C-alpha cells in the first residue's frame, strides 16, 4: 500500500510560480510511475505530468509543456511539480498518483493523494 501526501498549493497571481510536493511512503514507490493530475470544477480529471521513478523519464500534457517541470528526490521519496508562468486556466485541485505503468488515464493509477488546491488569479 502506497500512501501519497501532496502539499504546496495556494493562491498565486497569473504569471507566478508554485511548487507542489508529493511525499510517498509504504510499498515500493520506486517501482512506480508517479503522475500529477488536476481537476477543475465541472471538468474531468486530466493528466498533467509523469515521471518514471527509476529512470527519471518525464512526460507532459501539451497544455503545460515548457511551463511545468516534474522531478523526484529519491532520498526523500518525494516528487515535485514546479509550475511557472501560471495561468487562470491552471486553477484546479492537483493530485499526485502512482501507477505501475506509464499511462495518462486516471483509471490506470492505483494510488492517489488527497489533492491540493491551486488557484491562479487574473
């Protein structure tokens, strides 16, 4: 059983930056692909970024390429999402998730954090 705890959300003005953290514990997190998803009110949960814990390969949704960066710290068992040049349309609850394969659909992920709110004001 993998437990994921997100932190780092908040309110920021458009053009600003935030860094989200996802602390993983239990199971063997390093066997997993770690993903970030987001869900805005009235919308479906969507893929944002993912990273292979073992090899460090990264993948991004087109909407965040060049603005967001996913990374991991093996020693801390923590995955980060650095978000720059934030836009109001980035406003959503952001979730960290773990899967055994690299896929971009939410149902493919086995473990989820509780989510952290990101609000970008215009």
